[in-house]
């Protein structure tokens, strides 16, 4: 399963995330208890959940009303209070990581050390409720065991009044938090992406993509924002089953006509060590009817330079062709270990299992395990394979 957090339409905030999670099935009554109890150390809040429509889209609105707000405290004391909360360890750890993202952004913007940061928005009771509530709901739905993908964030525009005066949107802390993400201004003259919402997004997302990958949507939840605009002010979260994953690769090619068979075999080894994903050699007829070979290497983009250097060094090639940004479909893979008794001895074999749309399409034992068993037992490789399959 893959979870898609989609803030393209109207940005992101903590209460919008919580609303979308409730729309997807998180327990609203339990969330209310957890959020109010967690925020109490920083000031009392009242949490209510209501169904609403935003330009025709039915969504869940999480209203966090701040009844009181204690004076700001420094980062160290703030984290100590979070650690004392009666929550699951993983929920607390994830929440602390989110608060740290916000604190580091504030420290960078204001030129302070982390321990010197005194929270204003982050230390507010409603922000604590937003963070703890989002993380608790995320874990309660079992999404921590799934892959989460974030889509580009609409950050809004214009200016906003803060304790530091009038500043442009997105505010500096938001820009710091979203440095590794995709964001776009608009579609309104208003702040759409809050630092708290962005920090939660960055912590929960395993990957940031420009578009939704190939999926099959199963459930969709909408979390409503507080304000009304000329567009639906909602955050969308999609729960999906995987069809397949996509990948970006380079196909690197060069012609070879002067290496021996042994040298080509050695080239295979060094290219694999350099990070090549796959290597093939195809016999070809070159100009002047010379016999030669076409070396084709499949490589991830981040391994391109080292692969090129290796080919130049080992082959002396004067020219290498690169076909970049080729997308390939890849099935979802898992590995499973099983134990087999062969001739009175137990052997562990790893199986590579391929899934498409949740269905097993292949289940094959790893060759190296079969080879090891054959060498140890004295049985032919073919017989070992038959015994295991």
C-alpha cells in the first residue's frame, strides 16, 4: 500500500492532516482525548471534529481552539515535556523529530543555536495538539508500515503579520523546512502552508514526487482548512494499492572490439562493484566488417559518473553513449527466507518475491544460495533447485 499526501490544491496545516486522517477512518473520539491531554502541559485546548463542505467537496474539519497558552519555553525544556507524555515511544520519537525540524528552521532564520530557540508558534498548545494528533492518527491507521509519498505544496502568497512584523509568504521558517520538497506559489493571496504542517509532511513522507505514481486508489480522505476561498480549501490524502513502481535510469553504451573474453569478464565485475544495476554484451558487426561487442550498462542516475569513469578506464573507449531519464516499470519486491533439510542438513534459502497490484507474479530462490548448497552437499545444481521448488 502507498499513502499519497496531496497538498497541491490548498496547501497544508496540522489540523488539515488530522481531518483527512479522520476522514480515512482514524478514531475522532480517541484523537480528541490524546490531543487535549498532550497539549495540556502547554495550555488547554478544545478539539472538535465536524463534517463540512468546501466548494462541494465533503471533508472533515478539525477545529483546535486554544483556551490558554503558557509562556514560551526553550527547546530543551519543551522536548522534556513531550518525552513525559504517556504515548507510544514511536509516536513520541516521530513528534520530537517534527518539533526539531521546526526549531532548526527557526534557529537558522534567526541566527541562533538550537538550545537558544524559544518557541512562539511551536510552543503554543494548539501546535502541540496538531503535531501529536497528526502522528497519533498516522500510526493508528498503520501508515507507518507503508510507503508515504508527498506531492508539491501550494504555499500561497502575499504577506502575513507575525510577531516579527510583516513578512512575505511563504514565511522564512516554511521555506527552510521545505528545502528538499517541491512547492509552488498561489493560488491565493494568503498563507496556505504553515511551518507546523510542513514539518509534519516532511517527517512523514518517505519520498517527494512531482506527480502521483501508478497506483490504484482505495480510499480518499479530505481534511478541511479553516478559511474559505474561491477553490476547495482541502488537503487530500489517498490510500492506494500499488500497481508498480517507477524508476529513473541511465542506459550507457559503448562499442568494444579490442578486449579479450577474460578482460570483458573482469569488466563485468568492476562495473557491478561500481554500482551497475545490469550489464549485457551483444555481438555486433562494426564498420569495415569488424567483429565487436556492444556493452550496455543500466545504472541509477546517481551512479552515472562512477560508471562512466570505470568504462573509460577499463576499456580505453573514446566515446560512450548515454540515454538518460528512461523510465522503467518495476514490480514491488520482497525477500523471504526459508529453511530446507537436504541430506540431513538444514540450509537457508532466500526467495525473491515480486508483486504487481498486490498479487505474486514471481517467487524465485537466489542463485547464490543454490550454488552454496550444491557445493556443500555435492549435489548437482539442477537437483538442488528441484528439491527446493
